[in-house]
């Protein structure tokens, strides 16, 4: 696939999906994979906002600056712009199934379905959690990023 396009989707687009986007961009760059990546939220509460400060700090811990990211809401046209739409949890997946236009080409899946041993599991939502919840989120999304890069390179 020439320059695959991936969209990572959570609820607010300020915690989990920006970290998933960042982890994927980082893994793709490290592997020399040319890809397009973006993230979005099913909800609109945080549209236009930068990622949650705690998510920014977690990304910084891995040498990645996500302060320039801005939240946006997913739209039906995303199912035509992107080859893969990755839902961070089951509710996100159900909301995306409802939003998806008939016959749109994007492949929709749960993000952790791409990680051996983690299929069917949600990425834990760190929004209401302690600071170490973001480290756990990072571990999950970076495992998924590595698996996606391996698959797209294969
Ligand atoms: P995210 O986290 O979906 O990972 O960006 C959340 C962000 C905002 C809210 C919940 C989760 N909220 O309730 O506003």
C-alpha cells in the first residue's frame, strides 16, 4: 500500500488518540515507513484544544512533542480519506460503526485487535486516572503502533 493513511479515534481526542497518533508517527519514522496519520474524537467537547497536559508530558517522556496537535471531531468523510480507522475502545468502535457511510472503503477495527494477546481489549482511558495511567496508555498504544508498522511493512 502506497502511503497508508491511519486515523486513531477516541472520545475526546485529547488523551488516548493523540498518544496513539504520536506513537504511530514515531514508530513509522523509525522504520522508514511513509504513512499519513491523524487522530480525532467521537465527541466535540474539546475541539480545537491541545492534548491534555498529562498526555503532553507522557509524550515528552518518549521524546515526542504533541503540543501542536489540536482536537477535532471525526466526520463521515474520514472513512474515505483514511485506509484504516482505529477505535481506541468498544464505545468508540460502536459510534464509528454508526457514523460510517455505507460502502466507505476504510477498514474499521479496535486498535488493540492488532496486538497479539490483546485482541478485544480497550485502551484504558487515563482521563480520570492518576499520572501513571498515561504510562499504561502509552504502553498499549506503542505496542499497537509497532504492530501496525510491522504489518504495513510486511
Ligand atoms: P480521550 O479522554 O477520549 O482519551 O481523549 C477523554 C477526554 C475527555 C473526556 C473523557 C475522556 N471528557 O469526559 O471530557
